[in-house]
């Protein structure tokens, strides 16, 4: 039986590529999940910066920071996104500031509008291997979390025809480490989870590859650092379990119970029917 060769795209982090046997398989839609401040956006910027370096077509959708903020953050790590935009190697679609005269903006957080704008950007950049980041997908279903899976499937089904290898970010709650609607994880070809914890009075960040179809991958939890001029650095495999980086189960249960109770509480001034 002939072995099928898998083309892989480098994440831009050499040590992380080793955990994936060389990188993310071309055409995969990978969920990048975790709480705020864990390194998800910087990981995505690594991926785009590597795409610029390799001559790919690159699209970055930002829903929680402005285009200027993304460019400024990238410059901290030596990536000139502004020049890449001028050279037609990168399009940053800004769904936050929503400038009326800006062709690369979303006037509302609508999934069909998102897909159409991404396709428009791909046509603008031209034919060829493409990298896509949506940071984050959670913004499109915050008011309707039950739609997360349907929206995720729609994005993957349409955009997979356009030769994209994509990182789709999903935000997790700081208190519970739970997602704002579950869906990306079921649809995605891979799951890369970022975590954080305060251990011994110091903030520590971690990453683990939970899923990657059609490819062997490392199953261990790794501690990471974020350094100016470099970005994400893989420190070492940690002896901690994934469970050691989250709140105790009894605390989690109490938080979830309190949140559920809030949903059933009456609004101020609203009287209970007898």
C-alpha cells in the first residue's frame, strides 16, 4: 500500500512544528481554544507571519482588536504586517472598528457576511495556497451559543473549497474554562488548547494538542513563554496534568450553578406570576 504524503504548513514556531511532525496539514481547519491571555492570538500571528515569509495568501479576521492593534502587536515580535498589507501579501479584515469607507471591514457580526468577505479577500490576493485566521469565532455566537456548531460547519464547508488552512479561535471563560458555545471542537480537524494557571504565585501558560486528524502528534502538556522579539517559546514538557491547570471541580460546579441560577432570576422590577 502506497503511503500518502501529507503537505504540512509550518506554524512559524519550530519547536511546536516538531510536536505536529512538521506542521499543520494543508487544508485543515484547526480550533485554537483557551481563556484570554493564554497566547492564542500570538500563536495565530506566528502562523500568518510564516505564511508571509513562504509567499502564501494570508487573511486575518479580527473581532476583538482593531487592525492597528494587530499590526502593533505583530511588530513587537519582528513581523511587519503593515508592509505585508502594502505588498498585497496580507489582508486584515477588521470586524471591530467597522470603518464605513474601509473595504476590509464587517459592518455586523454575521457568519455569511464573514464568509463572503473572506472569499472577496482571497480573490483580491489571487490564486495560491492560503492561510486564514479568525480571531475569534466566538464573537459570532455570543448571543446565540446554541448556533456555534452550525456556524462552524458552515464556515468550514464553504471555505474549504478555497484552499485555506485555517486557525479558528474560540474564547473560553476565565472563571470556568468553558467555551462560549460548543461547536468548533466537533467540526475542526484539530484542536490546540492554550491554558493558564497561577502556580506558586506566578502566572504560567501551557499548550496541548488535543486532536489532529490524519497525523501523529505529541500528547503532552507543554509550558510556554511569550518573549519580546520572539513570540511564543516552547519551554519544556511539564509534569502537570491538564486537570492541574484548572479550578477544582467543586469550585467549578459552584460557579456553573451560580451562572445557571442567574439565567432563571427575574429581571429588576419584574414580578413573578402567581
